[in-house]
């Protein structure tokens, strides 16, 4: 074995030391890598983003994921569509129709689907069709921003129920089809039933 002057170790010993240090470095970084990997997977295992509805009332929407965070606003109606954009433990960061974001506990959300009819087209009347076709008869005209319950979508059309609540009288529910592009509460091309 060759020994360098001044007490330095041989070249092969330095190589072994370098390999050992590299192995220790890899082992030290392994937990950080695993943590980064788990941060990208959702606690629920469901895809993000996704649409859901509010389950109950009132619902406190918080500025952070926990009850220690301030309340940003309160939902006072159940069944409103919101989009889950992030998850942390049992908390879900949601986005509503106007783009506001906040955190709610997962138990306050439902997998039911609802949407708003063309909220970007103020005052427009959207025809609710009797079948999933442009030439199908019209069951009702829905004003932009009208809330509907969504039962299924085939990627192009969604079957919905629209309930009118007149000031004087009983509610009337209309069931029919809307083009998926006329709804906030579903993604383009999304299919479910």
C-alpha cells in the first residue's frame, strides 16, 4: 500500500471513505425524499382537484387547516358546489364559484354533485333539454347562475334537476340535460353516474 507523506491515507482508503460518506448522505436524505413523496399524495387517495358539495349548515370556512385558524366566512346553505384543490390530513382546501379559497373539515363535505348554470353569462337563459341533444325539446329555461343538482355526465351532456322556489307557491322541479360546457361544477370531458 502506498502511503503519502504527512500521514495521509492511501488512495483506496480515501475511495472507501468517499463511498461510505455518499451512502450516509443517501440514507440521511431518504426521509426527506419520502416526506416529499407523501406530500404529493392526497390523504383521501382521491384525485385533485375535484368537485363536491357542502353537507350541512352552517359551515365555517377557515383560513388554515384546523380549528385554531380564523373563520374566513360561513356557508349558510347545504348542497352548494365547491372544488377541493388541496388536502391536509382531514382538512380540505376548497374553492367556490367566485374563486375564494378556504379550509373546511372533510366531514362537512359530500360527494354529491351540484353546479351553477353558466355563471359567467350574466342574465342569459340556458335551455334545459329533454334529451342529451341540441335538437331536443326544451323543458325549461334556466337563468345563468341557477343552481342545479347533477346526477350524471357522459363527457358532453349532464343530466340535472333544477328546482324553482317561487315566492308564492310550491317548488317545481325540472329534470333534463345541459351541455357540460354550460355548467360550473363539472370538468370538461368528465364522466360519472
